[in-house]
C-alpha cells in the first residue's frame, strides 16, 4: 500500500520559525534534534512557543507520525502519543493514520531494513540530503491484514518493553 492511501489527511510540513521566538513554556516545539534514533521524544531541554505564534493547522494530533525529511537524520521517525499542545519544525513531515494501531505499524515499518533501503533509494542530495513529503506519500510498504498488523504490534511492543527494562536495569547496575 502507499502511505497516501492510508493517511487521513495529506502530508503536512512542520512550521518554520526563528529560534528567537522560543520561550520557557507554552507549546512544545519538536525539532529533529529532540528525537532519539529510536524515535523517542527527548523530554529535557525542550523548546517552546507562545500560542499566538502557532496556528491550529500546525498543532500535532495524537498518533501523528513525523518523518525527518532533510539532513543526516533523513528517515528518522517519531510517533506522537503525548497529551498536551505540541507542534513540529519544518524539517519534519507529518501523517495521521487515525488510530494507534495503524500509526504504530507504520512506525515499526520505519525501523526495518526495507524502509532504510527505500530511504537510501529516494534520498535526493544536492546540498543537503532530502526526502520530501510527496516521496514519503508515495512510499509503498508491505501491509498485512489489520489482524496481523495488531499481532505484530503487540509482539513488538511486548519485546521492546522487555528490552527497555533490561537496558534500564543494566544502566542501574553500571551506575552502582
């Protein structure tokens, strides 16, 4: 299936705003540098914007899936599950698939060798690496029936939770 056939809305780009607009609290502004390689939001040292600087079209919805479109982080992804007001930067493109299962499945697809090979094939390099929103929209990905997707998500969620717990315990042991 193509991403554009499964998303509820057409691809959207994040907002471009000068760093002199950052404030200490307000709407969390997600930048590429706020995301780990695994696609987690780094909670510390976030940047914020005042509500007047963010129009409704740029507010993130729950289950939005963001993809980095430029630079050495092209292809990195983030699944937005947070409550509250968030927006994202212009080097991120945004899709919404309507619910947790659909968004999470595609998030997991973005961690596969298949996906990274697709990124490699579709990256345009002029002065900076780039995969634009239209290319992401046209990405064809393997799409099993919904029941299989849910089984895959459940399996991977369980396994990654166990791995995260082992990492945390190991880090605690190292710290001691």
